[in-house]
C-alpha cells in the first residue's frame, strides 16, 4: 500500500491511496484542493483521474470536496460516501454554494478562486480547460439568466457507504466510522490492503470517541488531526464564536488531544507511522505540533524511537510505502 498526501489543512485536503499489484487500486480520500491542483499533483505521481476507482468523502465542507464536480463530470469518478453526505454535496453543487470549514457559506466561484490563489503551481493547459466547473468565464449573456436557472448536477456515479459500514473496493477494504464534527454525517476511514497493512484517517473531529480509538488502534499508518495549539488559538485573532466552535466537541482536535489519542492507542509491539494533519496556519505550526506531541509522548515514557512522526504541509507532502517501509518528508523539495 502506498499513501501520498496531496495537501492538508484549511486550504484543502486530499490523500491518494494505492494498493494491489502495481498499485492497481487507486482511491482518493477527500478532494478538497482545486481541480487544477489535484490534476497537477496526481500527474507528478504518474496517476491520472481516469485511473481512480473513487473518492472517499469524510464530510461535505469545501476544503474536502472542492474538486469533486470536476472529477465526477469529466472522469465519472465514483463518489463514495454516506447518503446524507452525498445529498449535502449534491445540494451544494446545484445551489452553487459551498459550506466552509469555518461554518460560512461561500459561492463556488469565489471558493475556487481563493483556493487557487494559495498555490504556486503553474497553470496547466489541460487542467485549465477543466476549471470551467469551478471558475466561470467572463460575464456574458448567460450571467443574466434568472436565479432560478440551476447548474447541472454532475454526480451520476455514487457508491453508498453508510457511516459504520465496510465495503471492498478492489484491493482495499474500507471501513467507515463516525467522528464528531459539525457536518451532516462526518466519518473517518480505516483502509486495509488485502493481506497487508492498515491506514487510519481521522480528521475534523472535536473529540475522540471509543469507535475512533478502536479504528486507530489497528493502524500501521495513523493520520490524525492536530489542528491547533489551544493557547495560541485563545490568544489569536479569530472571533469568539469561531474559537468556541473549534474548541467544541464538534470542532477540531488540538495538539494535546491528538497526542492523547495516540497514547490511548499506543502499540509497543510494532513500529508505527504517525502523520499530524489539518494543521491551522493561524493557530499552529508544524514545528509546534511536532514539539507538543513528542513532548507529551515522552512525558508518559513512550518509546518515541518506535514511531515516525511528521506534520503534513498544505502542499504536496509525505509518502508512505508499506512495501518498502520508507518515508521521507523532503521528497518533493
């Protein structure tokens, strides 16, 4: 099994997971980057959207689903998620409004422009042609149509995966489990390569539940949210309501909560890989997250030498390959 972080954080989240001979089974977990970035970063890995067996969606917020319309319309990539999440995404596409991670509503065109501006990746001709789903052309006669004229729904290939269920997709068995976030039916995933390793993905959750811990316990590679440093958040520029939302049981995990979850699922019998994900650019830094989590692990006497700990960046990040068990955070430098 190979796992690659295409991007992590409030600007967008996406993971590529491959398994089987020659990586024949290819799934995305979320597609919250712009279509252009998804295309470019997949190309750097020698992967094309037409090769994807589906996109596993954790929840309907913009930073997890932004590229879905392009992938669905132009490549008929299946959307794999709970029926309630699918319905929320479908309604967003038809209405032209995304719900953001901060709880606000943003028109799709503005959301696409904001996400695009965060990237320094050059525009690619074939990708720009596909951006028409996200960024409209200059206003013309079509722009004067009545508001009742709804966009086309591009989703024609949906594979239901109810929260709490499991299903085999090629060489990967996918188990969905509930998490705690202010979304319709948020979930995490435990991905098991047939006869191989396990990868657990927990992002966008305000607390750690027993069901989450049960899945995390099985992971060889654990990808867990470490969104913020609590004190930095409280002293920071966010408005009071947003700070309270982030700190709530339906918000986001702090560095301390991430470390606590790791310790509660500690396995001293094996070497593990731990990726800290969804770091806030305002309320956290990779260095701070790593320092905080490492210190908490050491304070309990955990053998830190038995883990490979990394913080995922907003840009293209780490690679984990279970066949070679190598990993480097500087591969894309």
